[in-house]
């Protein structure tokens, strides 16, 4: 082999090696490129699965809200790719799980739904103190909690202040927690009560110097909770009190809703809705069941009919917003009574205005007179319930540092179906991804 042939072979060998090295680098580059492409594809699929799962949460939330009272499954939202599951945590808290299988990607997201509202949890729930007079038989919320004997941890009154009983003049004045064990003495608005409260969750309050015919010792049981921190508007409607206009608008837009006292001309100078009793009665007769009263209101007689009904079909949602309330022998109320009184409301001036405008208001108080008001005896009294009244539903009052006065033969009964009939507030848990 001559010198030129050797040189050519060397050149060919070097060139071949360079080509092989270049090919190897090229193959490595392509392999990395294919890896990156595949990784990007997987990332895209993962993100698509994530957004499908989040869309599933939205779909499930909407479907559950529509079918809440008759919910069985997510028939409208579940697909071959998307599966939704509702997991109860408490009676008002649920975990909504959204699971997606998208090609080879599997994504599961779980968020918390709060079922706001539900009425009140006690027969009477108020941030105010409570002063009781007369003869009262309260049918409590039996709750879902029991002791080892199967007796319920009942709730009658939850108060932000104290609950006290004062004797007036009757021979059977007392506050009694009514359950099956006391049925020989007292029943509820719908006759006998069918459950037993645990013995330490049953009260019988009276003046020991004037004992009633039932009971030998005055007892304040655990069914009465005092000095509690309460935000009743939010518990009922699922919104802060500063958002009250949203609730009012929602009620006004409901075919069964009406706003009374919205215009200044409908109220006295001191804020009492003129002829509130007649306006409410006419509204009820016309089929209105969600009644928002803007201002103070005085009621008497039977604006809501004269019977306690077995069903919640005609239950009312009665809201008194930033005003005083006088219930003077209102015979029967089926549903929820809610009252809000702002801190700045001048209670004494409000009651004085009632006496100054009795003709316009149309209801005269029977338990106190103007001189009682001017003497300062009612400076903190935001609601006066007098006479014989049957209530089946619940009572909620937001009035911190004020007083609720109940005087007479009052028989209120807790009824969740009636107190929560028009409450369907549903929202994501505060602090979740869906806050605005």
C-alpha cells in the first residue's frame, strides 16, 4: 500500500468516526427532545385533568344546591372521566371529592362545602339577655346527641347574656322544659312531646316563694346556655350582617317574599311601620310567606292564622330588621322569627314613639305604659312578647347587651322543618380556593 492509499484510509477512518460521534450526539439529542416532548404532553394531560376536576367541583356544587332537599347522586355531573362523591363530616359540613381519570392521568381534589343556615339550634337563640315572666312551656330542640340512656341533650334557650325568671302574679308561674316526662303537666303546640331530655338538660325555673303546681325545686338545666358568643344572622343566612341587603333583595325577588316598611313614608318618625299588623296579615292572606319588616313592628291577634299546622307548607320566615318588636297576644306563628337591633338604636326613644303614635301603629301594649318607658325600665328591651302565644319553629334575635322580655302564657316549640324552610345557603368553606 503506497503512501497516498494510507493517507486516504486515515482520512476515511477519521471521517467515519466523526460521523459516528455526530450521529451519537444527534441520537442523544433526539432522545432528550423526545423525553421533553413526552414530559410536556404528560404535563398538559395533568393540567387538563386538574381543570376537569375543578370544573367537577363547580358542577357538583351547583347540582347539590339545586337538588339539596332530594339529593341522591350527581346524575348530571358524573361521566366516564369524572366521578363526584359527597362525604358528610357534620350535619352542616360536607367534603366534595372530584376524581378524574384522563388518559393516564389521575387527579383527585377535595374541598369543603358548608350548609349555612338551618334556622336556629335552640327554641330561642339570642345574643341578648332573657327575662321571663308568666307561665312558659318551651319544647326544646332535642338535638342529635344522647346520653347512655338514650335521652337527648336538649336545647331551649341559648343566650349571649343571662336568663332569669321573675314572678308577677300567677299561681302557676314558671319556665318549664317540655318533654315526654313532663307531658302530664304540659304539651307542645302539637300536643304531647315524643322524646325525653336528659335530666340535667331539663329546666324548671320559678320564684321559690311562689312555687308552681309542677315541681318542687327551681332548676336551671344545661338546656339553657348563657354568655354564649353568637352571630345569629350569619348562622341563619350564611352572610355577615353587613351583607343584609343581599338577603333582603333575595327575599324581595322571591314570589313568596315581600318587604314592608322599605320607604320612610311607611314608618313613623321613630321607625315604627304604620299598621304593620294589617300589612302583614294582608300579605299572608295574599300568599306571602317570607316577610321582611324594615323597622319596628307591633302585632296582635292572628295575622298568621289561628292554628299550629302539622306541616311546614305555610311556614313563614319573619324578619324584623333594626327595630323593636311587640307581640301582643299573637295567637299562632308557624315558622322562624328573626330580629336584628343595631348597637346605635335608641331603645327608649323607640318605645316612646310607640305610645306617641298608637293610632298610626294600631296596636296598644298591655303589659307596660309610657311612664314605665320614660322611667328607664325598658331602655334595653328590644322585644316584648305578651299574652298567649303558640310558636312552632324557632326564634333568633341579634341584640347584644339588650334584653328579650317574654311575659305570659308562651308555648314555643323548636321545629327545624319550619324554621329552616326558606334557608338554602350553601357556600365553600372560608379559606378555601373559592373565596372571593
